[in-house]
């Protein structure tokens, strides 16, 4: 499975799952664009990828602002001339301090919607215009197993990821006449900066009397919910993305794949 000659944009690619996806695609030969709101972090990851011997580029992108996405995509096209793969990975779980409130605030719902749903829509629309002209392209959206079934501790996040799953199906039908595949990967339980925050909420919600740390809540979630008893890694998600973005998946569109150790069976 080689991506030599292909150009891939990974939104939110500077850290965690996004970085893992970018590395997997780079290992397979793709030129990588790290698009992130944190330009300095994006630059560091792009430099790490360049050290692997493939072309890389860092650009600042705020997925909630169409003009920011258009500027970034314009820079990519100016440098590489084409875009073959878009990975919509940028995501949030709430405003800073959201987990400290017993009841979710309206701004937490708004923030999740702005990034996880609207950001995916804006970025897909901008990049799809280029892909439609070429009548070729792969879009892989990153949702979550939380979108399969609402979680009481992160209701706002679960709802946004359910919307992402539904939107991906609609987009797949919209873009099929242009030979563009759209699929979704649903990560399970990964120890990332996001989970360090989510773990505090889980600990408070599920085990209020035990005063667990975030990591202890994470490990307990793996033990109780994952049949394979293994946490997932950013590279696991990257491997699933690579499959959907490859020619081997040419006749797969509008589908979603859980990478979760058997947590949810769909």
C-alpha cells in the first residue's frame, strides 16, 4: 500500500491521533500537510516527517473559518499542485475547564459543534471543489465510538461525533458522481491529551467515591469495556485511515470502521 506521489492534508495533525495518522501516511510515501491551528506545533511535526525523507508542509488552519481553510488550501495547491487525500481529524471535547462543571454549559456544546461538525463541513467543501475538478479523491473523517452511543459524561462530544457519522454518509452520496470516496474511522480509547481531560470527567461520573486519576480511569475503562484488553494507539487509527485512502478501498464509500478493540460491534 504505497502513497508515493499522493498529497495528504491532515487537519489537527500536529499532535496525538493526527500526528499518528500523518506518520503512517508518510511511512507509506505520501507528501504530508500538517494543518493545525497551532502553527508552531504543526511545524515541529512537519519537520519530524521531513526527516523520514518525504515532503512535508505545515500551515495554520482554523477549520471553523472558511477563509482560513481557503488560504491554507491555496498554499497547498501552490506548492504541490493537487490534493489527493483529506483527513478531517481536528476535534475538541469542550471549552477549557468543561469537565469541572457538573452540568455541561452551552458554550461547551457550541464549541464541539463549531469544530467537530462545522469544521469538518467547511474543510470538506473547500477541498472537495478541487477534487471534483480532478474527479478523484479520498476523504477520511475521524469520528469516535462515542458517536455510536451517547456517553453521559461527554454528551456534547458524543452528539457532535454522531453528527459527523451522519454527515459523512451524506457527503459520500454527494461526491460519489465525482469518483470521490468518503469514509469514517471511529477511534476507541486512546491515551491522548484529550483523554487526560476526559478521564477526569469519567472518574467523577463513574467512580465518584474512589478519587481515581485520569490514567486510572483510563485503565479501568480499557479493562471493563474493551474485549481485547488493549488500548488503541494513534498509529492504529492511521492504519485504518491508510486503508480507506488507498486504491484497495476504491469501491468502499459511506462506511465507518471502529478501531476500538471490540468495544462496539457494528
